[in-house]
């Protein structure tokens, strides 16, 4: 019921992920990232607690494979879970439990990992990694290209209803945390439109936090 991609941008230090599902509010439960540390998708009969545990393991010096192993050893329900992990360096890693739902697929690139369950076909994750690696431009836009690539490859076996984009970099909060929690028609298209609206303002919102005296204004008076 989910397909996602987690990735890093070594040149900028960004981590981020995109995700879509037939379930409502998928990003609220499945998307986890920490600046300077890594990014984790915790999906398939989701346990949201696993994401922070993996991030703690990464922060403690574990690579992606070891971080997954540490967390899987601590949960009695590993067979039900799917974890995708990218750390500061090293090869990304994926765990897909034996009881993951429906058609399961996985793909790993140099700086990205993609996986899904209840997929239209097992090659959806491979298409997402390929789309991410072929895309140009800002890191979040490359993530969105991956999500569109997954949808074009078939996506989930049934209709999707929610989607999300999460990006962290040098500050302690997400610089982008955009979600379409429910749509009857096209959550990925709606997320893409939301990103297009947010992208020109992203740097200004970061600057407002760091030095509001130097930040340009957008929107109307009272805009956050």
C-alpha cells in the first residue's frame, strides 16, 4: 500500500524522501529524517517508532545496514515491517519483512533507496531510483521526479490517496515538510503543485529563522 524513496545529496548535505500510499496521511507516520544524520522510511503495517530508533543508531555511528540490524533485533514484529535507510555515507539499505504485503519491490542506488509493498509490479522502485538519478536541479525537485517516476511505472496496485515530501539539511528543522493527507484524485499531482508553490519561498523561510532582519518578505502582512 506504499511506495517511497529515501536519498541524500552529498554535495549539499541534504537528506529527504518522498512517499505515496492508498492510506491517509502516509507521510505523518512513515517519514523520518534528521539533519546531518540520515533519512528513514518506516512502512508496511507501519510502526512509526522504528524511524527515530534507526536515526538514533545512525547518529551513534552505525551505517545503514547496521542501523537496520540493531532496530530489527529490538522489535518482535520485524517480519511485518519495511525499512529504507540512507545515512551520511556508505551504501543505503532496505529491510522488507517476510510478511510485507502483496507485491514487494526494492532498489538501491549510490545515494538512494526505494521500496514498496502492494505494488502494481516489482519494478516500481527501480523506476524511482532511475528517475531520481536522471533528474537535475534542486534536491527536492529530484525527489519529486522520483515520485512521478514511480507513479508512471504503475505505483501501487490500487489508487493512491496521500503523498509527502520531507527534506532536511543544515538547520535543525525540516526545510520542506509537505503533505497531501487525502485526495480522491491525484495526491502526487497535488503534492507536485504544492512543491512548485513552496520552492520559490523555501530559502526565505529558512532566512527568517536565522536572521529575520535580512529575510525577504513573501505573501501578505502576517504571513508566517
